[in-house]
């Protein structure tokens, strides 16, 4: 019954989700945060904090929903003050969630970790300590369950966070369900250092693959053109193309 009431409460909040024009830079993230916090409301430990924030944001939104840029200055000031109060509550909530995130990582509670991590925003990821904790833990456990939010973030930040990923024997890919049927092709040249790094990665992680030298093998040139290659090395895993040296993308495709 309680779960139904929580769902109904949040659903009603989301149904009317919008925010007034003034102070968009401040108001937008604050009102959108309650959508990101949705999943955590079902956890007893987080429920009071989440529902308190949702209720506060709905109160501010409801009270000032029709406010406009040309509204009475005193009313605009009141709205700005209310937003600052909501921001303070949000900051307190995020500090609490950051502590809980560290705790669930220490206790190896991966399902809860995924829910908390999905609520982090760009500003949170500016903290190098928190960023390293999240990415390192996720890298070690993403084979259990993946997160689209984290996958997209990691893909966009790979050059910065590649150091968080272990370099050797991360996973024995010969044990995955599709290992027997998987086709892995590497197109490189004899003078490509990243091509050699990929070969080492495959060897260390038990990946069966076929390699072609773009300068010497007609088949390699044919495949490079077929898949619209733009640079080498190029890896093709079951028709999925990965250009350059990208352990994250190779790991993602090899686990499928």
C-alpha cells in the first residue's frame, strides 16, 4: 500500500512537471532533480529525504507556477528566495547521497549503487575522488547489470577516465555465452602502435580474432571500405565497428 501511495505521489508530481521562466538556470536543475531521484524513493533508507525534497519542490513550483519575468518585483524576489531554500535542501540531500554511495560501494551493494549513481549530475562528476570511485566500481561490476546513463557518460569521457580501468586480465572473454560464435576482426598496419596494444589486449583476455594488414591484405582493404573505415586500428566485433584503441567499447561488445 505504501509503495502504491509513493508511486501515486511521484506520478502526480511528474504529471505536472514544468517550471516558470524566471531563474531558469537555477530552477531547471532543481525541478528536474526530482525526476532523477524517482527510483530512490522506493528504498526505505532514502524515502524520507527524497519525498521531503519532492514535496518542497512541488510547493515552490505550485506557489510560483504562473510567475513571469515581468511579474511584481517582490514576487520575483520571493520566488528567488524560495529557489535558494530548495537549492540548500538539494545540496544537503546530495551530500547525504554521496556518503551513502561510498557506503554501498564499501558494502558491495551494486543494485543500490546503480540507483544512486544515476542521480549524479555533471557538477558531481567534477569531483575527481567521487568520479574515480564511481567509474572504478562500475568497471568491475558492469557485467552484472549495465546502466545506460553511466555507459553514455563513460563513452563521452573515455579519454579522461581510461586510467580507472584495469589494463590486464579484466575478463576471460572465452567464457561468455557467445564466445564460440563471436567474430572478431582487427584491421591494422605493421606500424600502428595501437594495433599492437589491441593484440596484447586480446591475448591477455583470451579473445579469438583474425587480423588483416591494411597495407598488405586485400581482404583488409575490402573490409575497411565495407565498414566505411576512417582510421586504424579498426576492430569489428559481430559487425560492430570500433575505431582506435577503446578498451571500454571492446569490453562492452565482447561481453554481449
